[in-house]
């Protein structure tokens, strides 16, 4: 509190310092706007939530560093932007054009596969070292603004944002192509019915979006070294900007970028312990008040899911029951045939299968896309660890705290389901997960921060690898059967009704929002149990349990196995963990192979691995 008061006094006594800090925030906002503008243009027309958009930003930075050495600084910037625009064309024509009619979940899966492919391709081309570009010629040094030094390049970036915004406004308001883009944003079907070539239009839009992202990455080179983490670092904030501004609104994206940039600049000074999560707090606050963002259109009513309109679930066929029983027997006999690393890996697979199944209950049954399901996994892990550390709870009691803590977190977040849906709900879930993650990182006195909580060991009777394996197998099996049973109950069927036709379900007297609220808490409890089991298997808990990467793992497992099958997340977890383990140990560029496999499944096998095998057997 004393530091906050001191900072506020400094800002009040030295307004020039506040102005300089605001200018720094505006400079960062311009780069963020370029990425976000491309993302919102692509989404507005194609309705694709492009997870790989941050990869275009990263490639733009790397290409700029190389091009500058060959053709000079400003031509290098242009070359980088055009090269990334061409890459966008190749991605749209080669991959995304094939899945525009697919549910948005498969588009998300394909673009995540692209992230992995582009990251390893970048590693192969430029190596693992960070690459710093030169300073911009003619824009080196600083100028005094009210007595405070402000870099000239920052002032240049501040001017770039409004200039790009004005150019985009002219393109979309004063050109025929821009009018077609606006028409497609408002109603794609009607635009196609009027004879507009949607393929060419989508390709042009995607090229423009990629070009803007590449330009943003190139312009960042004098301020930040090109590195392999730029993609995921920028995409989270770009999503925040697009959602806060309103999906599809370029002006909204600029306003949101300015807001986020200024908040970043002053948040470091005023709220240093909230720096990691401040933008997500802002996003959550904006979406609670305005569910469509600042300038976005109203989203579909709560409960609008992925709209698959699937037939009612049927009980498992005899063949599927037999296969499940056989698998359970094989798993029970596994400790007799192997030990050591194989059992440790299978404990991970079992815990993550339960985690994926809980996410599938939300997405597949309830139609609620979550980008932050790791929140419940991590909260469950920390619930068990904190109970063991501060309450001296034995393993049995600590594991009971895991689903309880996650269920309470689900109840706290679940009421937001009545305020948002679709992409907005997905981004709210991401904000919730990032808030939980930042608490774990920065509440050092309780969570240990990045050092985590260590010494989390099973009870003596479950201390051996085989004993803990059987405990995990038993609890995971019980959890998976419970989720499957819930999906077939009237509660589960009503969730599906709210997913496929929320207005009709409400007209029939169902409270869709209340059921979704309950579903979030239920799914959170199962994810929390998975997190508790995972924590005791590792003997420790770290903030990475709540990280975005863990949520992405869950999404990939669900989509890899098949979102339309209750067996899908189990198959997906086995395939994803097993494939990743083998590739990491045996293939240098394993992300490229894994990403290409994911893209192939998203494009050619939309039913997932479970769909390929189980549909032939006539089982759900």
C-alpha cells in the first residue's frame, strides 16, 4: 500500500512522468493493434478463431531480422509483411479453405496444429537463439517531452496505429472489395447468394490479416528480440483486445489496444503484483457489463454451442462395453508386466484422460467452449497441496479437497455463462484461468510462486508406483463412468437441448443458464480430481498446472479423440500423451510432426480417432 501511495504521489507531482508513461503504453498499443486488427478482420469474415495468428507475428519478426541485413531496414519491414501475407495465403488455400463449414472447434484444432508446425519450422530455419534487429535509421535516440526522454521510435509507433486504422477504414468504406468484406461480415450466406466469389474474398481477407500480423512483428524487432515464445505471448493479449473491442470491429480493436497498452504502462507502477493478470481482469469486467465487447454486436443467446445437432445419445453397444472391459483388464494387469517409467506415464495418461473427459462434458454435451479449463485442474491440485501443507491432511482427505475446491471455483465462474456465449464465453474462461494462474505465481506466501509446493507424497499404503497406479486407475475409472452416466441422465440431455436449440429449450421451461452453471461446477469438480491425482503423482504443484498450455492440451485431447463421442477424450488422451512422449524422445522436430498429425485429423477425420473406430461399431 505504501508503494502504491508513493507512486500515485509521484504521478501527481510529476505530470510529465505520467505523460511519458502514457506514451510508452501507446507505443506498445500500436504493435498490439496491428496483430489484433488482422485477427478481428479474419474472424469477422471467415468466423475462424485463428490460434496461429500469433505465429504470423513471430514469423514477421524473424523474417524482418533476416531481410534487414539483405535489403535494409525499411525495405526489410515491407519484405517481412509481404512474406507473411503470402504465408497466410498458403495457409488459407491449403488448410482452412477445407474446414470453413466444419464446427469452430475443428478450426481451432487445425490452427493449433499450425502453431506447432510453424514453431518448429522457425526453429529449423533460424535456430534456438534470440535474434535482435537493428534500430530504425533516423529514429534513434530520444526527445524531451515535458522534460522526460521519450524514444523517437516510440513516437513513430504511436503514429503508425492511427495511420493503419485510417487506411483500413478507407479500404473498407471506399473500395468495392472493402464493401464486399463488410457484406460478408454481416451475412456470408447472402453475399454468396448474390454471386460473390467467397473463396477469393476469404483468401484476400486472410492475406490482409496475416500481412498486418507480420508487419506488427517486424515493427517490434527494434524493441524486442525475435524469439520462439513470441507467438503464444502475443496471441493471448491479441485475443483480449479483439474480444474487449468486439469481434469484427476494427475501431473497437484500436480502442481496446490503447486501453490495454496504457493499462500495461501504468499497471507496472501502480499494481506490480497484478501485472500478469491486469488485462484479463479488464476483459472480464468489460464482458460482464457488455457481453459483446465495446463495439461488438450482441452474441447469440447463452447456450448456443457448436451447433452440431447430433442425434440423441444411445447406450454403449455390447461391442463397446466389451472393448472397455478388456481395456480395463489390460490396465489392471499392466503393473505385472512393467514398472518404472511406463507406470509413471500411465498415471499421467489416466489423470489427463479424466481432465479431458471433464472438458468434453462442457464442450460436447453442454456446447460451452472453454479456453481456460486448466483453471479447475490447477485449483484442484493446489487445493490438495494446500490442505496437505497447512492442514496436515493425509492424502485421502487432501484428494477430497481437490474436487471440492475446483467445484467452488466452477460455481464462482459459472454464473458468467448467463452473460456470454461462444467465443466470448471461451475468452472469459481464459481470463478466469489467467487470473488463477497469476494468483499462483504472485501469492508467494501461500503458493510458493514459481517454486511451487513440494513434498506432496502419497500415504504409505499408496507410496509404491504400483499402488498409486491402482489408486489412480480406480478413481479415474469411477470419474469417467460418472461423467458418462451424467451425459445420459435428463440433466445431460437437457444440456444438449440447450446447446442445440437454446430458445426452444427455454420455451419448454428449461432454465438453460442454471443447467450450464451446474455443468461448469460438475466439470470443474472432475477436473479438480484429475489435478489432485496428477499433483500427488508428481509430488509437487506448480503454476504451470494452470497455464494456457495445459488448457490447450485438454482441447487437443478432446478434439483429437472426437468431440462427438463420449469415448473420444479417453482415446484422445492416450493418443496425444503417447504420441507426444514418443516424438519428444525420438524426433528432433517433434512439434512439426505432432502439428501435422493434428491438422490432418482436423481436415480429413473430423470425427476424431474415436469416431473412426467407434462409428463403425455403431456406438456413441
